[in-house]
C-alpha cells in the first residue's frame, strides 16, 4: 500500500464553522503528506449514515474505498474514504 496519511478526527468548534477552516486544515494535511512524507493518499473513516460529512469529503475529492461493517461502538458501519495525492 505504500506510505499514506490517516486522518483520525476533524472537528471545528461551532462558532467557527462555515468559514472554511476544515477545508484549509485538510488542504494543509494533504500538502504536508506529500511534501514531508511522500504519501500516496489520505484516508479517513466516517460514519456511513453521516450524509453531511460524506458529502463534504466527496466535495474535497475523497471517494469510498470500502465499507467497514460495525466499525463504531453503536454498531454503525464506517466508510473508508480515500483521496489520491499527486
């Protein structure tokens, strides 16, 4: 699989949402992943039923790589979403 970067969590406090902070953080992660580590892709897990988050990551260029059944403590499935890096 080679070198890759995994994003464990991305959260922005409510008063600071809708200002592009999360997108800028993700862009920095992606840039540094390539420049500093030579990563081939970034991956992250998101709850399959979290449509808002899934659509957000799709807009950033992430695609579903696989479904991880019962990944979360409540039994919910996760989507392993990945974005190839240049």
